[in-house]
C-alpha cells in the first residue's frame, strides 16, 4: 500500500470519474448561473442597438433610486412577516386539533391538507372568484348580511391582505403535516406526567410541547420564509402585482424586469439582492435560533 | 389520610376485561407491590389509581375520599414512569421543580425543597444538566426526585427499575425502600420482577389475566401460595409442581409405577408442590429419576431431573457432579409439601 | 470498465447514425412557429387545422406550430430560442412588441424579401390601423393576424328595464354617464346589485386608457416610439373622467376592476355595460342569458379605440428558403377566406376589407350583426401603445392609472410623474 503507487493513482482517477457527472450538473445548473448572475449585474442589458457595457455599480445605484423596488421590498417584508408566523400558528393549532382522538379524524386531516396538493395556479383561480366583487363568494356572503363588499383586489389597502390570506391558507396545511409528525413522536408519558402535576393544557403546550417542537418550527420557518420570497405564482392570476404595485413582491418584480422589460442586467441585480437577503435570513435563523433549540 | 382502597375495580377495552373485579387495600405508609407477568393488568390498575385511565366499574378511594372520577391533579399522587417521562429540554432542576411551578409554589420554598431532594437522591452536582447528559441511573433519580419533591402522601411507580442494569437495580431497590420508609409515603409499585416484590413489599398483590391470585406479605406468598400459579411464579428457581395419580393404593407421581409413591392424601390429578431447596438427592432411597442437566452457580447447583415424563428441579449445596442420564433418587419430608387440587387451588 | 466503455461507444455511434439518416430524410424546408392563445376556446385546434391545410397545398414545407402559452410566455420562449441559437423562423407575438424585437435585433422587415409586385399588393391589403404597430421607420415588421380592438358590450334587457332604447347605446361620454346613472340598480339596504358600466383596469389598463385618451383627441405616443404624451391636459382629463365614473358619478365600482372576471360579471348581469376586447365576443355570445348588443366605444371629441393582439414576425436568423416558405405560410393564413374563418371562430377582427366580402363572413354578419362592429370601428382605431423600452414605459402608465383609480394619487400628479420617468427611459432613443 504505497501512497502514490499506480493503484492509488488509478483509484483517484476512478473516483473523479465517478464524481464528474454530478459535479458537472452542479456547476452547470447551480454555480455557473449564480456567478453569471452576479457578473451580469455589473453590465448594462445588451441589445442590437445598445451593446452591453461594464458599468460597475450603476445598476445597484439605479435600484436604490427605484421607487418600485422599495415598494415591492416593503410589500415583501410585510408579506413575509405576516404569512410566516400566522401560517405557523395555524399549522400548530390544526396539528394539535387533528392529533386528538376526534371522529372522522382522517377526513379532517385530509381537508386541511387539500390546499397543499392543489397547484398554486388553480388555487389562485379559485380565490380570484372568492374575491371578485359582485359575483364573488365573499361578496355573496357579505351581501346576505346587507354589506357592500369592498373591491378586495381592486383596492391598494386590501389587495396585499388578500394575497397574504391566500398564502396562509395554502401553506398552513402543508406545515401542519410536519407538526403532526413531530407531535406524534412526543411520548405520551410527558403529557401524563404534566397532568398529574396539575398543568393546564395551555401551560403544558407553552412549557413542553412548543419547546419540543422547536426543531420543526425552525425547519418550517425557514421553508415558509423562503416560500414567501419564491412562491409568486398566485400573483400572475390574482393581481399581476397591482393595482399600482400594491401587491407586487420582489420575485414578481424580478420576473417583470427580466421578461416584460427584457432587462436581464437589472433583473440580475435584483436577484443578487434577493439571494443575499435570503442567505442573511437563513444564517441568522440558524445561528440565533439554533442555540435555543433542543434537539433530541 | 393516604390509605388507598381499590374496590371491585374493572377496566374493559372493546369488551375484553384487562382488570376484572380487583379489590385491595394499601394501608397508610406502607409499600404494596402489584406483581404479575406482562399483560396481567397491573399497570392499568396503577394508571386507574393515578386517574390516567378511565374506570369501567368499581371505585378508587384515597384517604377515604372517592376519587374514581376525579382529575389526576386533584388526587395528590406523584408518579414515576417506566420511561421516567423527563422533559428532555429542561434541566434536572427544572424537571424536578416542574410541578411546583405549575402549582405556583413560592420561589424560596421551591429552592429549599430542591436542595433537600437533590441531597436525598444525590443529584446536587447535576442540577444544570439536561437529561440526555445523564446516565440511566441518574435519570432514574431525577424521576424519583420529581416524585418526592411534590411531598404528596401517595407515590405510584410503574416498573421504575426495568431500564437499569442488574447491579444498579439492586442498589436502587433498597434506596427506594428506604426513602419510602423515611418519608412515610404510601407506595404502590408495579413490577414483573419477583425479586423486587419480595425484597421491597409490605404487601404483594399478585395478578394474572386481570384477576388477583393472592394478596399477602412476601412471606405468605412464598410459604403459603394460595394457587399453583403463585407457587410457580415465586422463587428462584420456582417451586416444583408435580402431577399426582391417585387410586386405591394411594398416590404416586403421575407416570411412575409404585416406586414413585408419595405420602399424601390427595385426589387424582392433584398437584404436589415442593421447593427445589427442599429436595434431597440420594443414590439409594426415594423416587427414582434421571439427571438431565446441572447448572453450577457457585454456592450451589441447580439440577434438572426427569421423574418419568415430568421434570423437577433440585437445588443442592456445592458443585454437584451428576452426569447427564445418570440415575438418581429424590426425596423430601412431608412437612415441606404443598398440595393443590385439580383446579390449582391450595388444599394444604 | 473497458468493455462498458466499448459498449457505450458502439451505442453512441449507432445513435448518431440513426440521427444522420433521419436528417437526410428531411430534405424539405422546416419551419417552427411559436404562437400564443390569449382568449378562451379551442384555438390550438383551429391553428392545427389551418397548418394542416397549408401543408397539404405545399408538400415541400413542413411546419411545427408550437403553442407557447399566453403572449408573455410566447415572447419569452421565442427570445430564449433566439438566444440559444436555435430560433424558430416565425412567431405570433404582441403587435406592440415591434420596437422591442427590433432593439433585440430579433426580426427582419418583410420589405427585404416580399419583393414581387404580388407581395407588395398583399402588404397593402390590410386595414391601415392594424398595420400601424408593425410599421416603423417606413418598413413593415409585422403582419396582423389575431387582432382585436375594444368594443362596448351592453345589456339590452337592462336598457329596456330602465326605459332606455335598447337600440341606442351611448354615443358619447355625456350619454354614457347619464345612461349609466339610470342603469345602476340599488337594493333597499343601499347595496348596489347592478352597476352602470365597468371598464377593466388590471392586466391591460394602458390599453383601456388609450381608448379614453383617443376619444379625447390625444394619442399617447409618436410613431418613432421615442416620445409619450402622458401629462397633456387631454390625457389628464381622460384619466379624470375614467376615475370619476366611479368616484363622482357612482356608476362604476371604485378601485381597479379585474380583467379576467369582468366577462362573467357582465354575463351575470352585475353590470349593464362593459368595455372589453372583441376577442371575448364569441364567449359572451355563448354564455349571456339576456339580449346583448355590441357598439362602438363612445366619443368625446371623436371616436377612438386602440387595436390589440398579435402580429406575425419573421426572425432574422433564417435562410432565404425559410424566409420564402414563412412568407408563403403567412400569406396562406391571411387569405380572405382563412381570415374570415378565423374571425368567425374566434371573434377576432378580420384583418383585411376583402375578408368581409367573402360569403362566409357576409352570412355570419347578417346573422350576428355585432361581428362587424369591430370592423366599423377600425376607421377610428390606432396602434396599441408601444415604444422603445415598451415593457417599462407601459408599466409606468399602467401603475399611474391604477394609482389614480385606487385613489392613491391625483390624475395630474400621477401622469406627470409617469411622464418624467418615461422621458428619462426614452432619452437615448432620440
């Protein structure tokens, strides 16, 4: 077993050959696009009339002066900070509810999970008709009580809320599954021990269940946060980001810039910012929360 | 104040009876062991006393008060679970104080009790650790500490030592027994281990298939088993129960000819019990048999012997040198005989 | 190891041989065409049938028609194919994408290869209003195909119910306001059960606004595509009127009105009048349970409506043979008979006058008079809003309109801001 002998070299080559397909795919579809995006953000968009040229941070400067960017940034901040905790809260509540011994438990679980398996586009189409004034479901219900339904999607004050409600409805059922699995892995004796000590259900949830669910919560939180930045399918159907960008989110704006304005360079700039933001949030969550989480 | 009465207790699951008409009394300040093979209903009984399981019929009284339908928290009982049920994310101290915090006991009082209990169970140096950082024995102590810090008069334990190794189990047995005496707790303790029952209990309730076989002191159960089941359940190795064939000529070991006759007055098919340690081996006189195997245990040897088609076990001092297949004769004095009828009930 | 490699090599060789054979077998001209579908109905089937008819007549050309989603998707796919070096030869894309496609260097003008006298007559056979979007710098870049315009749909039963003549739809803004006020129906508790008029303001608000502006005598951009006129008094006035329909006259819901659900609101009687694309005509006809009429949009200073929809474009990276084959295909698809058939089946405007002279369309127009309203309106029509940087500029305009309709900004303020930003974007195209 001499190191560097012909056998060792052949093994090395063999190993690298085995790795090559995976490495190639990773580089071609992950690393190269990321680097290319970063590079492109320092150039102008090249067209036949105006060839691309290097402009350093001009795209970034433009971004800081772009009111639409700040608007969608703020929208996204509001969107994330509401959808993430609310869908988590609903997911936990529903999971605890369907973890009980209740009649038709399977059916209730199914019902909660249904939104998850529907495609986002289909969901958005359904909700579009919920929200539509005059003929929408919400309007019909409010109308029965003699209220004129607001123009939910046509109003800058309500449109973002509508999009948020839809996102929570879609996400909560999905996250419920994770919580349900986590709840079922908690030993029953813990609750019995607490019951003997006289702990109320709320006290037990606050002091035992919730802390023990924290690993799930971290996972769900990061997923939910990423979803809130990357899941924008419903905007295409529901609002197209309007009215007046009131419901537009970062990624939707990036899509518009890239494919409607055909400005790949500026889209790259925005993408770099989005990636940096997501990376920062993920690192923050892992480092700050991880210390306070008990892993079994 | 803390006497426990279990009256005609029944637990049914989908029509099958897990506990069937069970009654016993645990006098205040004493130690009762619920003993039996797994699935006999002993844990279910304990959980009904704790209030963790609904009672199908019958009553549970603690300190003279009917608590059959009372909330577990209202019964003032503490409990040690087989799995310990420690909160994995809380430190040892937090685990011990969990119940005191729930009941909003003042911080100063909590600290005082924590210090005292930690001293009692020897956990002073581990209060900041998480359960995962403790050994099995230490976790056991935390569970114990959590039970006694409540200072409830009644303590229930569900196979608390079954996850420990043999040596530690022996130590903890005496510790728990000492603690119970010192604190004057009324204890109900579930186990399938007869050693624990024999060494710890003031009173043993031996159960089988949800029914009580015998209630009594360890001494009663060992020396005067009321059924053949009890006889066979206790003792290491357990009592030999020999089937008899009786006719006009008297009784003999079933399957043997006249040389297997015994001096007892019994009916056909009755059972004769003899403890292994009461059997004498002699090459010349007694019932003829053949040695099958010998287990040498140091101080003594356990010899398996075939009497016709039945087998018995004898325990003899020293290292027995019998080879397999070697003929041997066994005998015992009539004073050590136990006699059970064909239903397994004690006759004499 | 070694045998595996050998096997793989043999396999590769065999595969390439098969591919080579396949390529050799296809000596005829291959065309790839991208097209979108923006309205309901089995459009892909109709397109497939048309292509099959063409291939039968021209056995030397084979056409692969790729349905590419909506207009935005189709543009993305066509441009992606272009960047990958494997472009299609032709596509149906937004008429208003001309400037953008020219700037991308993606398309060539038809004048370069449609050079015979017959070709030149063909280029002149379409309605001028439909040629406007495709005519830039004196050259023809796009040929009209699935083209639409905005018309006014109205509920004749509702007109009768409030005592209006169902054969006299509003002719001008003043009539529109007054009639709409009559048409609004309120319940006892004050909720509105039917609105007077609805003009959609999501999806394509700039398009609807163009109609208001043109009626008020204002075009929104120049032909060179490098100037816009958002903040002129006439433009601001037009936007103010649109907003006032909701806020001042109370005949339209305030806030924006959803493009996609408006048709249903109309067919369910929730509004007596709607402005919408002619592309919806067939669908409205099929679902409305009441008598409805179709009319030209009302006038202020004049009548007016933008055109919309898609043109044929030919991509630059095509060989001479492919160009001729593509030209043949487009000419086939725009024959009067094909155009008539297309118009009847979809509700799109017939793109050339002689299509309306064909027996099929004549008969259809007699049975269903609304079918010709769009054609009649074409003489007042003009190009759809389109400039250089068209995506951005168009969005500026749409955002400004929505800001006004939702009450976030005043018309003057919103349009001045949009004008300033658009000027900055268009500066380098002058």
